[in-house]
C-alpha cells in the first residue's frame, strides 16, 4: 500500500523560501504580492472557525472551495470584461484568469458542517468547532512500576 506523505508547515515554508530564491525578489516580497491578490483571514472562537477571503467582483459560480488533508483551497476565476475593444487603452490592469489560496485549517474544525457565504466581495467559510474530549492532566509516576 502506497502512502502519500503529508506536508507540514516547515515543508511549506521551505518550499516558499526555495521559490523566493528561484523567482528572485519581486519588489522585495514575492509571496506578499502573490497573496495580496486574495487576502485571507482565519479566526477561531470557542464555537467556530471563520475563514474570510476577499474576492471582489467574483460571482459564486466562479468560486471553487475544496478541503483536502487539513488545507482549505479557494479558487476564483475572473473573466475579462467585455468592454469595447475600439479606441485606445491607456491603462488595463484588470486581468482575467484564476487565483488560488490554500490555508491550513485547525483540526478542531467540523469539516462536514462547513458553510460558505459570499457578500460584498467577501467569501466567508464557517466551520463549527468539534466537541473535544475533556482535557485532563496525566500524572507521571516515578519509581518501580508494579
């Protein structure tokens, strides 16, 4: 049986560092520029985990949300506007294509009960926090065991 290794946070940071070296410094902060295209906030309270993602101008049918092995991945597809091709463009920065962000989700999230809403360009994915067994202290015994 083949098992796929799971990447940890250190592996992702190491990959990020290697990519930074490969791409060189873009304005001093390669990843900051990439992540700014889809900023993410992750918040956890006693009852829920909320992931908020800025996706201005993206319609719900152009969003794809997936959860795999502890990572929530959001893909947003934007289409080029159908504005007139006649005349001369002076500035054209609004691009079409796909943006993607993956964020780790704490293990306490109840993935089966996740809900997503989109309002005013902000996607919110809410996960209830699973009930965890009561925390208890385990005493350490010393000396001979019998």
